[in-house]
């Protein structure tokens, strides 16, 4: 590749900038375990601390033995749509988490609703056929009736006791905590750090 268009004096700076960008990309890819997003392990989703309640309620649901996060939240009509959706959502989620833009209450986006609805129908095909034939017509979603499946009405760690939040292997949690300014419960502790802080505050407020 010719670099004739770059002045000689600027070439070391250009190489240094490219090297820094490549190093930053490798660092981010390593710390976030980006390759794990190619698979279907639910532990990948709980890598983001705000997804703890969603993981906990799924783990205690009937779906835990038969469906992963991707089975419900990613389209399965083709290889291209599956991985393009995962790539787009993964980049967006990583940006939101890194910039601390996550909302207080996580809700389905408009583009996620038809994906999940299609996956409900894909797995429960025979049941859906009976409903479509015998049920009343209307613009209803599966979860308009099945509100507690699989995450429950109350989505919090305190509503799902004795839950263990796994960590992806190889991540330096202390380093990540220092970068994002957060705190994480120690391995083996069944309480999330945020839940523990709330619990401690409530104990202090109780009269003796």
C-alpha cells in the first residue's frame, strides 16, 4: 500500500494513531469478551450489570430449561438476520452501558416486539394455531395474557432470592469496576451489591 499521499513528517504520527486505535479496539474487545456474543449463553447477557434482574427471573422460570435469551430476543428466520440483529443490538447495548445511558426501567423497544412475538409463535406453534382458530380477533400480544412469562411482574433481585449471578471467565472485574466506577458483589455472594446496599439502608432505618 502506497503512502505517497501522506507527508513524510506525518507518517510516524499516522502509524502511532493507527496503532493506538487498534490497541484500543483490542482492549475493548478483550475486556467485554466480544467473542462471547457469537454464542447463545445467557451468562453473556448478565455481563451487563443492569440485566441482573432479568437473568434472575429467567433463571427461576419454566423457560430456563428450554430457552436462552437469544431464543426469544433474536430473530431466527435466517442466518443473516440473526447475526446482523445481534451485531446491531450488541453495539447499541455496549454503547448505552459504557456511556451510562441505561434507563431506570428496561422495556422492549418497538423493533423488539415483533421479534419476540414471532419467537413465541415459533416455539408454541400448535398452541398458537388453536388460539388463532378459536380465539377472538384483536391486536393482542402473547404477553398481554402471559405477563409473568418468563421474567415475572416484579423484576428485581430482591424478588428472586438466592440467585447466583455468574461472571464470564477471564474478565478482570476489579479493573472493569474501576473503569465504570461501579461496585460488584464478591464471587459466591448471592446478593447483588446494589441489593445489599438497599438492604443495609433499610436495616438502619428500622427502630430497635
